[in-house]
C-alpha cells in the first residue's frame, strides 16, 4: 500500500480513520454512562452512611470495585463528577471525607 493508504487505514481492513473516530465517540459515551452509574451508586452509599460513618474516597473506590468490578480510574472520574456537580463535597477533619453538603443553620430553604 502507498504511504497515504497506510496512514488512512486502521489495523483492520476497510476501517478508515473517520470510522475510527466514530467508534471512539461511542466508546467514550459508554464510558461516560458507566462513570455516571458509578457516581450515582457512590452518592447513594454516601447518603445512606451520612450521620453514621464518614466515607473516604478510598472507601468508595473499594466498594465500587467490589460491587461493579470497575477500576480505580473510573472511580476517580465518578468522584470528580460528584464534586463538580455539587452533589458531594470534600470535608476535612483529620482526613479527607466525601459527604453530602450540609445546609447551614441560617440558610433559607
């Protein structure tokens, strides 16, 4: 094959770079769905333990690895989603914990 053909073709015959980018987008969307699913599960776990036990990010990661079999990177992304959305916050008291934001006593609902 010519040099141009070698650059335009993926390792599988007949798959062009345009098709490759479409496949990567689909994989990214599936990964985003998985991260969101893990984030929702983490939020539920934090909500259930609130008031009883403060959970560290590593506690959440271990629980999600056990329940869903996901890797550490997916868990880190899920925690980032929770923090960026404001559903959870980091608190610090002798260690970092993931909690649902507390409503201040003077705050109006």
